[in-house]
C-alpha cells in the first residue's frame, strides 16, 4: 500500500488523528494525504469527488465521531463501519410512514445499494476484536427527539449515525478506490443533551485506532467484510 488518503469532516477530527500518527516515527514514512470534506453529504461528495478526479490513493481512511443507537455501547468505543446507507433516501407515505427505494423498486437508481438498502465497503481491517464491524446510517439531520429516534430505530437496523459516511463510501465506490470507515462514539442517540457527550475521549480513541490500522497494513483486506 503506497498512498493513503485520510478524510474527516472537520479539521478537529483530522488534527487529532494526524497528530497521533506523527508521534510515531515508524509511521512518518507513510505516503499519507489528508482531506477535510466538510460536514454533511453534499460537502463530502463534492470535496472527495474533486480530490479523486485528480489523484488516486490506494486506500481511503474515512474517520470521525458518531452517535450510537444502542445505549449499552460505552462512549469512546471505536468501530469500523463496513456497511452504510442513505437513511432518508426514499419517500413519505400519506400516513407518515417511510417508503424505501427498495419498496418503490428504485434501488437500482443508486449504484451499489443492495436489497437491504446498504452499500458495503470494499476494504476492511481484519482485527475485529479491536475494531468490531457495525452498520451505519447517514443522515442530513442528526436525531435528538425521542419519538423520531424510536421510529427511526424501528425502521432501520443500524448501529451508528453519521452525517458523511455513506457519501464518502458512495464516492469511493464510484471511483473504485477501497475505503475503510472508522468511527468513535461521542454520544448516544437520545434526546439531545450535549453535556452527556464525550468528544475528547472519542477523538483520543479514534486517533489511537487509526495509528493501529496504519501501523498494521498486513491486516487491511481489499475486499468486502465477511457477514
């Protein structure tokens, strides 16, 4: 593996990861480029498309914080998101229920989406004991209202919520560049309460695990993660 692109939505996330990488002399020889994609799907798609139109890395490492739908997940936990989805892509029925692309037989309109509504990464880190595999949900509006959270949780079997993951994955698949998405849990998806979040812990653990990935390239598999 020669060229690695580390992508994060914010400079804060990127600085935390790259600051930790630069502490290790054996990683400083890596050919690592960085990209701040901006928050949200539109910005992520634009900036990553612009980058990949001119340069081709061997691997994209998409990193950041996320919310966990399961309350028993400790804050600071780190996962690799091996499948992700555009959680709001569909239609609203007259009774307020959500109609997926699959229900409308339109899943083929968005490349790479399977029958369950997910896209799957084309690379993964094989140390599942350290970085378990989870399903992501990418949204335009992060949840903070209990009734809508419960409705969403009942509709979609996802473990973590982000605002960029599926956009980065979709773009990487379109350009045929392998991508690993790593997310650290900063909060639980509950009624919005920023005082209950722990972003510093999430960023610290995120950075440590990214160093582990970059320091163990033999454990990176250029294939879809096993079910």
